[in-house]
């Protein structure tokens, strides 16, 4: 909205042209997101449901009674600010709507007296992930000069054509996995939000400085993303609101994002990775999230449906194992997991963009 307003006002007021600078829009959206959530969210705590304790989670009682589901606030702020700051096309509007819908399903479960259950939530996640994947496949096909969808992959200098149905399957699985592993990681104050923040800043930088810049993308032998700069603005906007939330969620936390926040954040990360054209980018954004929560999901799946004991001596999510086995404090878990993710991110990004 401001982008188009800047174009209209430019002829009357020269500095209005700055509203058409993506750098300016990134800065404005980041800071506005942080300020609105940092100072506005506490006023909504009284309207939020309260955590009832976390079953099967170490020190789960510490969360009992705290406002939860506050993801409904900061995700809504993110959507509104994106509409304000980003020049949106139909798919970006659809992505925002689906992100908000994913948040809503989580919030309704947060406020429900009786949990919706694993299967119901997993099915809803799958439906929304599938809808996003189908819409993205249609969008990418329409934007392509030859009506094909392409991936660019590590160690290859040329892009690879992917059948639409294959793309939809890969995208749905990746987004669904991102949603649920991010949700599983939300068990230590500040952990999930800090790891997601690293992921968002990584994706934002890649979109703005590499994929959204034709010359740099061509130099690095990767296809550019037409609306890469717009996705960068949205990504940094979400990073800003997440910083505002983290201000209140840092140990010891005053509030919890709940499924409303974790599911929406995981969804947006997964979708952003698929938009980049390289599904392996998920390792740069979410390796620790996938290890922390994903192996636990795999362990439960194999044991429940195939009676196979997988990592029986390790407790999942992995942060619970570190608490029980090694006596790590919440702060130690947070700092060490963040350091590991930063090391992995730098290595994976370097390999993907330079070893080609």
C-alpha cells in the first residue's frame, strides 16, 4: 500500500519516492513490527487463554498459568503490516491468508479446554500445506516463460525441471514438516522464537541480496526470484514482530506463543524455502529445529505404526534430553542450540551458493 502511495505522491513531494525503496520498506516494517508487538502485546495478555501445563514435558508446570496463544496477536500484526508495506500480488496475498489461517487453527486449539488431538491438528496442517503448495505450483507455472517449474540444487550449475505433481508433493511434505517440527521445538523459553529468528533473517538476506537481484543471482549461477525483494520485506517484517514477542518470551518468559505462533512460523519458513526454488535451503534455516523436533516425530511414528524402537535411549524433543541427561539450564540450551544453528547456516549457505 505504501509502495503504491509513494508512486502517487512522488510528483508532489520528492522524498515520497523513498516509499518505493525496498531497503526503506524493510527497515520500516522491521522496526514497526518490533515496536507494535513490544509495547502493544502486553495489553492483550488478559484476553489470552492460559497455559494448562505441558504434558510429557520436563518442567512443563513452569508454563502453567502464563498467557498462551499470543501468536494470534503478533501474526495478525505481521499480516496487517505486510499489507501496509509490501506491494503484494495474488500469491503473496494468498500466502498471508494461509499463514493467518494456520495461526487461527493453532489458536483455536490453544483456547480449547479439550485438546483437538494429534491427528486432527496434523490433518489441518496437511490441508493448509497442500493448498499452499498447489497455489505455489500454479503461480510458478504462470510466471515461467515455458510453463515449467524448476529447482536449483547444490553442486549443480543448471536448474532442473520438476513435474508440477512432484513439486506439490515435495512442497507439502516440507511445509508440513516445518510446521510440526517448529511446534515441537517450542518448549524452552525463547528457544523456538530465537531459532526461527535466525531462519527468517537468513531467508530475508538471501531473498534481498541474492535471489531478488538479477545480476548477483546470475553471477552465482542461481535463478532469480521475480518478487524476491517483496518476500524479503515480508520476511524482515515477521522477524520484527518476532523480536517484539521474544522481548517478552526471553527466560523467564511472561507469555507463550502457543500453537498459534509456532505453527504459523513453521508454515512461513517452509513456504519461503519452496519459493526460493531450493528445498535443501531448509537445512540452512531449520537444521536444529528438524533435529530437535523432527526426530521425535519420526520416533513416535515408527513406534506407533510399525512397532520399531528408534533412539529409545534418547528423549525427544532433544532439548528435554539435554535437560535430563546433561543438566543443561534453559539458557544453556538456548545459547548452544543457537550457536549450532548459526554454524550450520553459514556452512550450508556457503556450500549452496559457492560450490557450484
